[in-house]
C-alpha cells in the first residue's frame, strides 16, 4: 500500500492558538513512516509547513505517488496536540483540493481523538484515529473492522471502534530525517540565549505526564507517562548531530530528572530546551541539567497562590516562595528560565506584577497570565460540560470568547468565532 502523510501549511489567522507558529518536526509522522516502511508499505511524507508549499504544490507531490491512503493531521506536530487550533479550517481546506486523487482520507490528531464523529463529518474523511496514531496506521492497510482505536463511516453513521490508543514507547525506533529536511529546520524552539548558527530539531524522551492538571488536554492522547529507552533517544540525537543540528527541544509534556539521559547529553556537544515543573528538580539536578547543555526551561507555575494551584489540581508541595527560589537557582545554571502563568481569580494583579518584577531582577522571565481555553479532552472541559460531544469545540470556543476581553499576546487580534473560521471548508 502507498501512504501519504501530510502536514498542512498552517495558518493561524483569527485562531485561538497558544503554540508556536514556526514549523516543527512532525514526530508522529516520523514514527509512522518508519513503522509503515518496516511492514513493506511505500510512504511519502509531505510537510507543507516546513517547505511552505501551496495546495497546488502539495498536489504536485501527491499525484505521481498515487496514494492509497492520505493521512492528514489536525495539529501542527505532537508538540502542540494539547493546544491545537480549535478549528479544522486548514486541514479541511487542504483536503478539499485533494479528495479527487481517490485516496482514502485518514485524519489523526487531537480533534480525531476527542471528537471523532464530528471530525469525520467536518473533514469528510473515511476514517479517523483515536489517540496516538503511529502504530495504528499500519493496521488500516488490512481491515478497518479489525483495526484498533478508529472511527469510520458505516452508511451515513459514524462507527467508533475501541478506545483511544497509547503507543508502546519501547517499540518506537530512533527517528531518521532526510538531510535536506533537517537543513530547512532553522527554528530553535523556545531558545533565547543565542541566534541559530545551525539547524534545530525536536525530540521526545518521554510521553505523557503523571499529573492531571485541570487545564491540560491530554485525557485522550499523550496521557500516561512512558519513557523511551535512553539508548534509543541518544541514538536519535547522534543522528541529528551528524546532520549539523546544534539545538534540540524536548517536546515531553514534563521533562523529569533522568540522570542516565542527562549524563548521556553531557557527553555530547549540544544545546537543548525543556518544559517541566520546577518543583520536581533538586538544586544538584538543576546544576547537572545546565552542565548537560540545557539553555531553556519553560516551567509551569500557573498560579502564584496555593489556592490557585490547588484549583488547577497541580498537587504542588512547594510554597510560592520556594518555587521562586528554585526558579532563581535554575537561572544561575541555565541561560533562560520562564515561569508560566494562567489567569486565575485567586491571583491579584498587583501581586502578579510584583512577583514578575522580582523574578526579572534575577533574570527569570514570567509571562502576563494567559486566559485559558477549556480544551475538549481536559478535566476543565469535563467538569464544566461533561464528556465531549460533537459540539464540544464550538461550545468551548463560544465560552472562551464570551468570558474574556483580552487574550494571549501571541494571538494578536480578537479570535474569530469557530463557525466563521470553518465556513470555508469545502466538502466535495
């Protein structure tokens, strides 16, 4: 069988989107390609965002390949599955121009995982994958009736088969990317200590998180905490170093202390960034983290009051003063440290500004608190409205626009209603 794996050329105008707009490696498709090729299938990976391809140029790549399956993702890279654009405008418009190629349309991503029937309908897809997709896609080459974790059409109805899938991380190989593909990846995600001198890349050492904070949309994918073998992670990094990569960003939901991995990184000439919880790091381990090459820490603080952190189910055992001291200590060993804040009713504006000013005196950055979107698939959404249904994204979107008058600074203008963003999806 011939599988085409397509990452669209993303456009975030008018979107509620909290992620980075630069291209990142499509790790889920990297794994899927390796597993599919291992089973003898032909695979074409087209990253329209990385190469800035138009719809016509994407079509020009796909037409001579004649795919049996065209797989499209509804979020730009695994890094942003938890904060995906709520609307399906970009993948929908891309598919509308490609449907006449005759391939079976497969959708993967957070929308397919959390609201499979709605995603099937909106994208006019043939099948969607629930949860992590890389080791489910090879099953589609045989029989959908025997595939795990899928939703597909049976007449005019959507048939959901199985529950959301979690991959066995021990079986995923070290990823290999074409040299020219890596050469295009000039972005160094969340790096501020230096300008890029060579390519960047993204890697995951672990997947999932042992915590269940209310705002985190991971109930249906990347949920349970799992580790890749350190030897596999280091082999993948060695391949990237050979291709000239000078910086990697670990996309792990929560990069936890791992002495074996840190010591392996210590032996390599590499700079890297992480996202983590600062309360899980001791001072000696933060010192080792810096020596290993870490130049960027994005630490989830979320609220400067214990009441706020409790409401978010952070289960944080440190006080605000202890968290502050740990951030300042980390900054002594890592060039850039950020404490992330969410807009919480418990946090007074004056207290927030005083805390931010204190951190900045010590070289630590803290953002202006961000109003959070109640993503379908998060405990916050479920507590408000119950399990997500086919109107889940519309409901959460309308609530967000009605609740806030100011938004994240990366969103710029006021986001447009979801119906407006999706009205241009053509269904052929």
